C-alpha cells in the first residue's frame, strides 16, 4: 500500500507541473508576440507608467509573487531532495498518528507558513529599498539639473553683459564670466572660449573704452590659475588673430596648449623673457611688430614652440641666454625683416640648444643682423634648406656638430601661475 505522501505527490504534482508549464509558456508567448510586433520586451513592467522610478520595474504584488514562488519552489525541491536522500521512506497511515505527532505536524505547517510570510516581508522590504534608492537617484538627478540650470543662467547673464553698450557693464561681464569659470569646472573651457572670442571681434569705432575691456580680459586670463585633478585636460587659451599691445608674459610657465596663430604683437615690448616652456605654444603666422620682442633667459624643456610663417619686424628680437632641451623650435618660412630705420637684430648669443630640433627651413632674414656669439648647438637636428640669404644658414651650420650633452641648468624663480 502506498503511503499518504506518495498518494499526495501523485495527486497534486501533475496539476502543479502543468500550471508552471502553462505559466512559462504564457510568458514566452507574450515575449514572442512583443518581439514580432516590434515592442519593448522588458517584462513584467512593459509600460513605462508602471515603473515607480528609474531602475524599479513592475508592481509590488508582482515582486511578492516572484519571491514567494521562488521560496515555494526551493522548499519543495529541498523537501523532495531530502526524501530521496533518506531512501524514500514510507510514512505511517494518518490514522496511526498520535495527538502529539499531529501537533508536531501542525507546528511544522505553521513554521512553513511563517517562513512564507517572512519571504513576503523580505520581498516588501527589498522592494521598498529599491524604491528608496531610485528616489535618491531621481533627487540627485534633479539636483544636478537645477545645478546646471543655475550655471546656465549665470552664463547667459555674463554673456549679455559682455555685449552691453556701457563700459562698466562689459567690464562686470568679464569678471562675471571668469568667476563662473572658477565655479563651473565642466563649463570652464566654454567660458574661456567666450572671452577669447571677444578679443577676436573687431574694435568698435568711436569707443576707446573697449581697449580697456580687452586688456582686462587678457590680464585676467593670463594671470589666472586653475587647479586640475589628475587626468583632467587643462584649459586651452585660443588667442588666434588677437591684437596684443605691450604684452608681458615674463617669468611664467607654459605647460599646456596656447594658440597665438596670426596674432599681432605691437607696442614697445612683447616680453616672454625668463619663461619655462614645457607644453605646446603656437605662433603660426603671428606678426611681432613691437620695437623689442624678448625670449631672453627662457627655458624650453620637452616643448614644442612654432614660429612657422611668423613675421618679426621690430628693432630687436632676442633669445639671449635661452636654453632648449629635448624640444622642437620651428622657424620654418619665418621672416625677419627690417621694420625700423636702424634695422632688425636677431640675437641667439649665449644660448644653449641641446637634443633639440631647430628648423629654419625657407626662413628669410632680410636686411637684418644675426648675432650667434656664444650659441652652442649640442646634438641638435638643424634644418636649413632654402634659407635666405644662404650666409645665414652657413652661420648656423658652422656652429653645429656632435658635442658632449650638457646637463639642463636649473631655472629658478618662476611664477606659479600657468597660462593654459
């Protein structure tokens, strides 16, 4: 005679198995129809309106049913596994159970019910935790949007001030834009681009105050220091086609990218003396019209400085006592011409060029004096093709040759502000 457990198993297992099969068949069929119709296949929360929050799908009831079903399946699988491990023992007929044994069975049943209730409680708690985390993400996203909106409003206000007719308002706009760049790292480059773009606009006729605004922009940007974390890209200063008068950038460190393409330097002195160049500085097509242009005592280390097609027409252009180490100094197609009554003088006297590429290909030195006294070229790649006049190329080549590599001298006393 079969035991009551075997009879119960034989009676209830086929319907349970059939229900599970039908359930999963329904889910798979629904998913197949959704795919065929081209709809979203994220189930069970197929409608966006059913989501409580981003990252939380489905209703609370569905979450409870899922966990409860999982608990029942695991409990049945565990019980059946133990039954098989014990050798499928036969249980006595229910009429043979004593009152004490029936009470024990009731306790087991109540424990099972309590366990299922605990599963429901855990499912509800987990669901609440998901909702809480999603609400936190939504709040953080809203805060970020408000944060961005606030900065955008400041940006629009500062830009409007820069375009105002009154001098005082435009000057306030300069400070407002720089202050915004301080507070808004994500939009810092945009703020700097706006200020550099203002410098590239034509001078308005009949407004002498605009020159003061431009000078303040240049001074504020070049004297400003921004801290950068590891991996962040420094701000790029774009001074293309900007006009500078008596520009003084002495004793500064250029460690990032600055672009002076086709800029115009005029006045009494354009001063880059005692600077440390370790980044990329572009003077492509720039016009140096100042009476004196100085790169004296500057230090170039692993730097790329290009004067490609630059024009020097002032009275004195000098790189006196400059030191170049493992750098690239490019004067390709540059022009040094007599722009004054007394002629133009180009000085490299006392400079040391070590492990550097110095290119003066197709450069033109017209009616100017070149002073190379004390210039040392140490293991330097010197490119002198097409130089006008040829005597200038000969003077440079005469100094070339393989020499002992000189140690890089220390360059002290630099200012800490780094125009980026």
